[in-house]
């Protein structure tokens, strides 16, 4: 049973007049966003600010992670070759200075969809050359040739979420491997000195604070630059329940441990933090720590 939701997790429902422009544009271009598909609590703030995290190759996902609100779809589906151009057009129309592109897991594809990520990067750079690009990628089932395709396309930020502590992987990420995700992040740093690497995790699934700190140490050992930490919120009764609500004070302790003791360039840690929340702040990091 989920514990009572505390006041610090309450957000105002987004108003149509504040988010309508972005929502209508996405509908016009037939694009999906993780903001909508995964029921993100920050959708009002981000849409009102003219930003969105694009979800490609979806909306259905070939994995059924019990914490996630994206629909499961194990059928084999062809990629839409027009999707990258439509995404590039959306970035241009919205005038985005920083764009985040993520995807569902596409384990049915030989390269896990790496080529579609590359095409999206190319399309954004054709229409909005000065826009910085952040990718949030799946693990590609450990296909390092697929990962190399993405790295060679030189996104500014390459994000792969570790999601939770290793003890909870069978419960929360049954089709993923903790060490495989760490290796992916390690390969990003080893194969490119220019890309900023990033990862994120949820808390409130049953982990301890000591386990969270150990994950932070593992990520830093694998040269990750940026980390996001946010509260897990169960999407519904068929999903994993919330084990605990972590206090804002504890989130601040995570941030201090990560930035002051371990040396991450940035740790964004708060109850409502999500992978791409305030992602545009990376421009400040790139200016302070140029590569």
C-alpha cells in the first residue's frame, strides 16, 4: 500500500491555456513526448516554458518495467523514416535552445533504434544548428556497436538512467543489468572526451540511503558528469507501490554528497526531479567546464 503523499509532492494541475501551444504543435506534427506518455508531474511547467522531451520510436515499449507508465508493446513495428524530420521541424518551431530526445526500448530492432537517434540528431542540426542536443538512451541490450553509432554522432549530452540500486533490479528492471548500464556509461567517457555523460535514479522503491550513496559512487567511478535523483511516484495500482517518500532534506544531502564529496559537475536532486527536468541548465555547465 502506498504511504500518504506529503505536501511537498503536490503540484498544480497544468492549465490548457499554458500548455496548449506545445501540445497542439506536437499533435500537428504527430510526435510523442515522454512528458505525456509517462505522466510526468512537471508537464505544466515544462510545456508552459516551451520545452518538451521528445519520445521517438514509440509510443509502445518492448519492455514492461513495473514502475513505468509507458504502454507495453512487444509487436515488431517498422520505424517511421519521417519522424526525424518532423522532430527537427518541432525544435525549429519551438525555438528550443536545448532539446532532449529519448525513446522507448526497441529490443525488436537489430541496433535497438540507434540509427533513428542518429537521424534525429542530423535533423535537429539541419534546422537548428545552435540547439544543444541531449539524448536519453536505452541500454541497446549491450550492443556496443549500436552505442558507438550514437557516440559518433556527437550529441552534447548522453544520458542513460541507472534507475535504481542493484538489489532492486529484478523487481524494477527485470530485463536490464546494473553492470551493463554502468559499462555503457563507462564506454561513453572512454570513446568521447567531448560528450557530457549523465545518469539518473528514482528513490522510494525500497532502497536505503546507503545504497543510493553507493550508486553515486559507482556512477562517479565510471566518470559520469551529471546525475538526477527524484522521488518515485507509482503511476497506478498495477505498478510498483511507493515504499517511502524521501524528504527534501535528504535529497539535499544526496546533492551535497554528489557534488561536494564525489565531484560530479552537477547533481539535480529533489522530490520532483526527473531525467530531463531543467535539462537546459547543461548550457551553464558546458560554459563552466568546456570540452
